[in-house]
C-alpha cells in the first residue's frame, strides 16, 4: 500500500526511467567491446593495467598500515609471501588468496 501522497502514476514515473537507464548502462559495455576490439590502446591497457592496479593496491595498503595492528611488519611479511607464492606457482589467484590469508592471520592472531 502506498502512502496517501504517492500515486501509482508517481511510482511508474520513477520506475520506468530507472529501468530504461539500467538496461542502457548494462548494454554499453557490449557495444563498446565490439567497437574497441582491434584498438591498440585497449590492447596496451590490457597488458599494463593489471600491474598498475596491483602496484596501487600495494601502495594504498602500505600507506594505510602506519597505525594499524601489526603495521608495516605484517604487511611486509604478507607481501613477501605473496610474491614468493606467485614466483613459485605463477598463479595470481593463489598468491593473492594466500597473501591475504597470511596477512589476516598475522593481524588477528599474532600482532
């Protein structure tokens, strides 16, 4: 049941534009991928962005660890572990998961 001041016309006047905008926003990536498929810029970004994103996450983590429990020591141990697992297994998912688990263990159980 709607409040007294809201009519069903008001509800439809809000829901229809929201629905259309949602469908449009979900449609854009599919159109963009078709048009940018052979783009050298997209190929370049695809090869460099993963490293850039990981570097930014490391910097963000270290800057946030100055006052956190365990501080830079826990983050450094977890980072070294993550790099070691990645060199050993060459699996981004395994190294990120392992480093995250080790960091959480260090922060919650050791420090």
